[in-house]
C-alpha cells in the first residue's frame, strides 16, 4: 500500500485528509510543520507527499526546495494561492501537482491516484541485479548491499548509486549526473550533488581522500569501479 506523508498545520484539514486517504487504502503519516515533515521523510520515505504551503515554521515553497534537495518523491502542494503564475512557480520548483483550497476528498484522491500512476510508470524498475566488487544493487527491490550488509539509502542516494552502477568504469560528468538523476537544469554552484556524494561515500565506508568504489576524476566527474588503485 502506498505511504502518503501529509504536511499540514490545520488539524481539521489534516484529519480529513488522513481519513480520506486511509479509507482509500493508503498508509498515512501526518505532521503539522515543515521541519517535522522533513524529519519524517528521512525516517520513513513515503511514496507521495501532500505539502501545505502555509506552514507556521517555514514557507512551503522553501520546504519544497529543501525536500527536492534530498529526494525525488512525488509532491502535491496544497495552497490557497490562486492563479496561473503561482501554479507555474510551484511546478518549476519541483511539485508534481497542486491543489487549490478548498478541495474535496474526492478531488484529493483523484489527484493522488493520478500522480502515483504517472510517477510509478516513470520509475518502473527493470528487475536487474548489478554487482560491482562488494557492491550489489537489486533494481527490482531498489535495495543495495555492501559486503553482504544492507545499505540504508534515501531514494535519491539510491538513484545516484544506481545511475553510476549502470555505467561501471565510465566517468560521469557532474552535469550529466544532476540532469539525469534530478531531472533539473544543472547549476554549477549547487551543492546538492556534492552533499549526496558525501553521504554515499560515508555509507560506502570511504572518503574522497581514500576512495574504494566511488572515484572522483578531477575536473571531469565521478565513476563507480571495483576496489583498486586510486585514480589520479
């Protein structure tokens, strides 16, 4: 059953959404602030997020940008702000769809079903198993292990690792990795990729100075290779 995370500070709306989604067969987690939503997302990655823009601790648009920095989970934003310009801004910021308040339970369920169908089709796995030295990726299960020990990865960390693992021994440029995995225009000053590579290295038990699998080729990009001599 799909897991839906609701980030909504209005208790009446939050409860109504939770009841409607649970009644439709979804597993629901509901929180009342942006920071609580980001913590919940890291602890238990959902299949979809419904994000209110009028949150007490952080503007929803800022929360959306922070969320997009760590995951590609589908996001439906709920807003009282109307107009085409606002809709375009939200979609460009990384939202998959949006709802304008007030909305009915039936409308929400229809949008949730449509987004899950659309994003599910886009990420359909090929059910291949890739092995590079001690690293094993099961694409069907979206799971990875190192030396037989399961790795706990976020969705985006897995996506980065899987993209590199599908091209073993090939240097992948930063621009290619960002545009293909994040599906967004590459901005050279953006630190998102560096942060994810740093997290991956830590989970792979290595550092940039002492790489084991994830190698940096200076001025070019990164690649995934079996353990061996350092790349100059």
